[in-house]
């Protein structure tokens, strides 16, 4: 929560009322400017363009064709411009991405972009670096009528206080979600997925299984740690805190975590990294230390990013449908914007245990 500097709720209510008023004024000016340009190109009046966009059935077909041709010539989409004019929507969707360089999020963005374009919307991308002040700044685009809704890929609500809760714009929370039920969500059962991966290692005979976690503040981290611990306890294996180290979902964290694990006097026989980037970093450090995967240590990740199958050896991982996170988030957000009912407010997408060549049975490791 940010420091409001002692400012009262009334101040923020007034401030955002002013932002919305200014946004409507800017929106009206932009639309009017666009209509004048279309009228000039079509050789008709501004009133005729307005009538064509609002009530095309009241305009002669030849006039309607001229206006639509002028709209296209001006670089606008006839259907989108008409919808914006009638509904006062901008056609813009904001997506807040905590780490744009992360390969998983790049795939989420790709899916969102495809869905937005198909529906006639534009996607405004914001790399927030996980900073709340940046997320709130871009969320204000909706209040300023420069965007119609927000997709948030992190467990933080940019419309929390000091924003007026009664006037919260459309928002969908995907990937890392807030578990309070306020907003529609798209998520994975991370606990079940992490348990499935740990059980796979246990089935191969591993009992000392190291874990490189994500950031402490991340709900994904907590859920995946819980799944890891569930599998150990179900198999009668004690949870050893020395086999768990902190990371931050980066390549460097994987290298550092692997070095820490391999420095133990009783090193793990398998290493579970909570995302693929850390697993790839761990793979590099393991090789630098003269060890082999999976002959000396088994290694697994989470996400199934494209690079996972091209590692040497190819990485066993949890595959989650990244593009579908983006597509589904856009579909749900547009439904909220257009005031259509949602089939489900909280969607859980499926995961898949993807077995490749980075794991081996413990007895196989000990063979000469």
C-alpha cells in the first residue's frame, strides 16, 4: 500500500472525478477531430458522418459506402470507430506485465494481442517491473478515458484505495492472482502442479529433492512450495529446510541456487526449480561444476518455455498454457467492458507434466 501523505478520501474522489471529466473532454475532442477528417475525405457533412456511425440504417447505402471508405482511408476501422462513437469506448485495453523480459510473460502477451486484435481492440503494454506506483499510473488511463479496462498479471489490485472502490473499472487478474474474489481471475492450480512434479521425482527414487523458490512475496511461490511439501509428506519424507533456497525467477537465481545446493555436504539427488529460467541457470552452474544432468543430478523446471526443449539435455517441466492465459483474459475483460455475463468468474487452466531427458532414476545415476 502506498503512502497517501495524509490526503483524505474526499481528495482522491475529487481528483479522480476531475481526471474522468478531463478524460471525457479529451475523448470528445479526439472523436470530433476524427469525424471532421472523415467528413472532409467523404465530401459530406459532419452530421452525415455522425449519423452513419450512430444509425447506419438511416443513411442511403451509397452515402454509407462513401463514409466507410473515408474512414478506412483515414486509417480507422469502420466498425471500431462506430462502436467507439456510440459507446464512448476507446477500444484500448491495458495489460500490466511485471517482467516483460520473462519468456513466460512474452507468451501471455502474444495470446492477449491475438485475442484483442481479433475482437477489434488495441492492447497497451506496460512493463511495471512489479512496482505498484507504475501499475497505478497506467490503471489511471481507464479513469482518464484513454483505455476501457485492465489485465493485471500480478497479485496486486491497482484500483485499491486511494481509488474510489464504487467506481472500479473493468479488471481481470491472470497468472498470479488475488484470492479475495473481487475480480475475475485466470490461474493454474500451482499447488497441484508442483506436487505432481515432486511426486514424479519421488517415483524415480529421489528422497533428497532440492527446491529453488521464487520471490517470497509471490503467491505462486507459496503455492508451489506447498505442493512440493505435500508430496514429500505424503511419501513420508521429512521437509528439510536446508534443501530449500530463495530465488527470484531469473537465470542468475538459478545459478546461485544450484551453487548453494551443490555445496551441501549431502547434496540433493534432484533439483526442482520453480520456473524454467531458474532451471536453465541451474543447468549452466551444474555443468560448470563438472557434473552431469541427469547422471549426477536430476533437474526439473516449471512453465515449459520454448527454450526448455532445446536445453542439453531437454528439460522436464510443468507445461502451462501461457498463450491461453492472455487470450482468456482478453475475452473476459471485453465481456466485462461490454457488460456481457461471464460463464465463469474464476477459471483454472490445465497443466501438463512434460517429461524429457533431464531426470533419471536414482539407481541409474549410481551405475558405472
